[in-house]
């Protein structure tokens, strides 16, 4: 169970790194900002600072999950490293899932994005609870 939990957690982290790349690195590409529902270049330019910041938020959650996975596997069960790692993974994945839940409150148009953003973290969170 622990292996499956950490694989799902790692996939959630990779997804959030990809979101970071789109929001903070590739935002100037029309194909990218259109994917986020932005209609034109002027709106993309206006939203760019927020997207840049939000991308880093996603990156930091991914980093937290990865560090947590490393700590989780670095210690024997019940050691401080294992407990700290599990806690960090749960916090990171819980934050990802909670952000997806908040996204659902912004309108039906964002339901698909919320499901994409939140499913892996939620599954990983539940699996990590029992790992």
C-alpha cells in the first residue's frame, strides 16, 4: 500500500509541476492561457502576474510532496523521518485537493479542471493515510 500511495503522491506532484510550467513559464503562449479560459491577449497580460504567482504555489506544493516522499522512505516505520514524511505528504496532497475543491466554487466551467487537479491528490491522501 505504501508503494502505491507514494506513486500516486508522486504523480500528483508531477501534475502540479506541469501546472507550474504552464502558469509561470509558458503563460505567454496563447494555447496555454486559452487552456485556462482566458479569451484574449489583453486579458492574458492582465492575469499574467497572478498566473505566475499561482504557478509557484503549485510548484511549492509539489516540492513539499516530493520531500515528504523522500522522508517517508528514509526512515523505518514509526521513526521521526517516516512520521514527518507522511505528515508533509498529507499536508501537501490535502492542500492540492482543497484547492481543487475551492476551484469548484468558482463555477461549473471549472469543474473539469478541478477534477483533473484534485483527483490524484485526493486518492494519494487517502492511500497515504493507510500506508
